[in-house]
């Protein structure tokens, strides 16, 4: 299994969600981005009870699933719209197994869990209860733990690391 990192997305601005402040407004950045054990340097999570921490340091979403949503909703779904840090292409992110390890450039990550979307996703999309619809499709992306830090950038290859 291999793919490519389409975009690296960090918080653009904090916005007021339906119930709390959120850092879901993520947008692509150019050039290399440092990755620490708690995620991308320059990114942020607001509600750390549910977001962030070592087991949710990064959130990955497949461009193929974003393309599916674009057709389903009849609108563009640019990288970062769903709050993902990493937009991928060529990986079966939806079918990724917990414990699976990916090498992204010089960084090593481990799939820890699928995303459980909250109401802030509905607010971001401007669609009432969208987070529930999003969850029902199973196209939710995955949270990743950083096992080896380094730098990544759009265009980096992503490979399944069978040796890790």
C-alpha cells in the first residue's frame, strides 16, 4: 500500500462552533512542516478532552473520500475542510487497521482510531447534523500517533511500514 501526501493542513483561525471554540478551520501550508509527538508544529486543538494528545496527534483524511463528499453534496471539498491535518491520496484510510504504521517522508505514525466527529463539523459545513451523517458513512478518517518525529510536506510518499 502506498500513497502520497496531498496537503499538510494547520489551523487558519479559531472559530466559534455550535458549543465551543474550535480549531477545525485547517488549511494547507506550503513547504516542510515539523511534526512533534503532539502533532504539527503551528497547529492547535481547542478542546483537548476530545482532540489532540499523543493518540490523536494527527488526523488524516483521504482525498478520495473528500471527492465522494464533493459529489454527494454538490460542492467543493478542499483539503482541510473536515479539520484534517493530513490529506492523502492512494491510501485506504477508511479501511486502515488500528495499529497499522505509515511512513510519511521521515515521519512514522500509527493508526490509533477512527474519528468520532462532533457538532463543530456540522457548524463548519453549515449543514445541520452533518456530523451524524458523516459518521454513518464510515468515511471518517483516522487519528494517528507520532512514533518518529521529523518533517513532512505535500508530495511526500506514504507507505505502509511493515518493518516498524
